[in-house]
């Protein structure tokens, strides 16, 4: 149990480190992503024997991942009357809220492209 907690703390520590580095150096990358990249590099450099326990803890956490979806499912059941009344509006808002950032990101990324390529 203590080993599992220490491995979870290691994963969380890399996330914290990535967030701290991204904020301190103004890196235009989410800190959690940077932390996971650092964690990946750590696992690759540590080798199979040293990184196996942390990988096993990660596999155990992935098995528990469906538990995170239970509150959302319970909310859908509890508010099914709202979903029945406003379902199409909610779907529309979700689609628009997904589409606008996607198009904006494409527009920004396209504007940064080298014109000579």
C-alpha cells in the first residue's frame, strides 16, 4: 500500500514539476502535459527494472478509471428530465463549444506556418 502511494506521489510530483516549470518559464504548453513528458523521459531513462513498479501502479489506476465516470452517469440519470427538455440545445452547445476552439487552434497554427513552405 505504501509503495503504491509513493508511486502515485511520483506521478503527481511529475505533474506538479511540469506545471511549475511551465509557469516559471512561461512555456506555452499545459503544465500537466509537460509533466507527463518529463515522466515519460524518466521512465525511458530509468530502464525496465526500475520503472516496472511505477508502471504496475499506473496499470492499477487505469483499471479504476471507469469509477471517474460514475458521477457523470449519476448526474445524467438524476437530471434526465432536463436532458429530455433541453437535450437538443445541450448537444448544440457542446458541438459549438468543441468546434470553435478547434477552428481557432487551426487558424492560429496556420498563421504560424512558414510562408516559404
